[in-house]
C-alpha cells in the first residue's frame, strides 16, 4: 500500500498527469484494518513500528513520512474483481479525475 501511494505521487509529480490508486484483492484482506491504515497515518506508522527494526522495516516508516507530506487529497479505491466490490467507486473516481467541470466530491 505504501509503495502504491508513493508510486502514484511520483507519477503525478514527474509526469504531471492525474493518477488513481487502486488496491485490488480487497476480498482477501482485513477490510477494517485496511481502511484504518489508509485513513489514519499515525495508525499506519504505529503498525510499522511494531514490525521491528532493521533497514528493510525502517524504510516503509520513512516513506510514510514522505507520503504524509505529499498525500494531499490522494484517495485509494479498494476493489475485488471476484466479488465485484468497489468498481462503482473506481469509475466515479476516474470520472472525477478527468472531468473538466470541477470537483465532484
């Protein structure tokens, strides 16, 4: 999830194009925990800290700091192709991203 957010931010900044971040296979995940990890950056950081130390485990914590600064209005859509979950939100976000009529939120 952290990598997806960072990649989305990087593409937006480098290529100056809008992006939509999608988390797939949501039917396989603990949805309540995923929602909290996405919405609450402090909960995400606490979860990363509990994972232990070391360079590999410290890197996501450092990246989460960058994401917190650059995130802005980044929204992550959660989908499941097998269960058909989240596609209405995905289509709405894609429409909103490319709509020239203004913010549709």
